[in-house]
C-alpha cells in the first residue's frame, strides 16, 4: 500500500480506513469522521494528515483533528479525535487489531529464510466463517475427494494415527502421513509427511517435507469480515524456486476454489464447539483439538 489515497477495509463488522503517511507508517482507524459520520476512506492524504471528504476536517497521524476549515481560527477540542487501532506490516500484508493484542503477529520462519521463495496468495472472498475455513485447512481426510489428482487419491484414503499436542498458545499435530498422486513431480505417488500448527484462532501453518531436501510451508490466515464472510490469505514458502509467482498463486487458488463450495455448503454456518453436535472419527483428532481450544479461549465470533 503506497502513500496516497486511503483504502477502505472491514474487520469483525467494523469499517476501517487504512492510510500511509509520508514517513511510510501505516495507520488504521475507524472509517468515520466524528463530525457528520462521513467515511474517511473517501478523503485525501497530504504528508502526515488525512482530511475528511465532507467538510475537510484534518486529522494528524495520531487521530487528532487539527483543523476545522470552516473555522480556521478555532483550536479543535480533544474529543475531536478519530478512533485509532493498532496496525503493523508483515509478510507484505497489513495486520490490524481492534483491541489489545495478547501476542505478536504469528511466526512464519520460512518467510525470511533465503532457502525459500515466498509468495502471498489472495485475498479470496469466502461466504463462510473463519473457523470453518481454518478447520478445513487442518483436515487432510478430504484430500482424496475434494482435491483428487492434486493433493489426494481416492485409491489411498486411509490415514495413519498421529499425535496432537495442545498448549494455551498453539496446537501442533506431528507427522501426518498423506498419500499424494505425484508430490515430487516424477510421475508416481508417495507418502508425504505434514506438520500442522494452529497459531491463532484464525491462523494456521503447515510444513510438508519429502525424503529429499525440498520442502513447502504455508501460513493460512483469515480476515473475519463478518461472522459469515471472510477473506482467506495463503502465504507460501517453497524451496522449489523454479516455479514463478504466478504459477504458485494459480495452484493455491485452484486448491482453495475446490474447497470453497464445500465449506460454504456446511451447516450450521458457524462452527459447532459442542462436540456432541456432530460425529467424529480418530482422523478428526486435530479438528477436535481446535474446537476445544476455541471453546477454552472463549472465541464466539464465527462459532456456535
């Protein structure tokens, strides 16, 4: 996001304005001028200020109104102040918190590793809640049916057992073996070994390694626009550097486009945290841990 025109966004049902001051710092505010309720995202930036499009009220980088154009001699009171949120940039993306974050932005160590090529894929609009999308990302049992020919094979549907470790900060599932049709690009199938992590209620990670030196890591994160409307982001880091950014994005997009109709069809739309509400198998161990973890954290947005 370059300095210049502000950008409108929406997070957790809240309209936001994002803008960059001339020093390169990104700012995220409620998209509302406190004078007459116009959207600040329709306004203009100038150096270190953002001006409302309606009556030209000028706000500084801290959200203070510093000028009333209709009354230039008047000093704006302290209550003339935009609602300011925390915002940071990481992984070529702007991360915003509407409250006080308990943790830093989720770690994705491969992003800064010179052995990996890193690409941002998305965002993709999905008419589904964020927890449903994260649970789908964690689910490998659907590979042979939803991603036949790419991630899975209907002739190899059995999953071996795996362990799940849960702490207050994350969930880790180690060594999930998945048969894939041609994971190495050599014309025959093989078992791949996955590690999954849930880093935040709406951010998960996977690492996939083959028997050689090549590897793949994904960070999957959701922008919860509304309870039933999300933006999905996939951050890929791969040691296979021959692929172009466009090829990587096209593949990740093709996988998500296969997932979206299924996830959007799920009922109830909100993810049930009551484990008695649905049937579960041993292969659902990771998603069961995720649901329990959300319930323990008191997550209510996008859950039932």
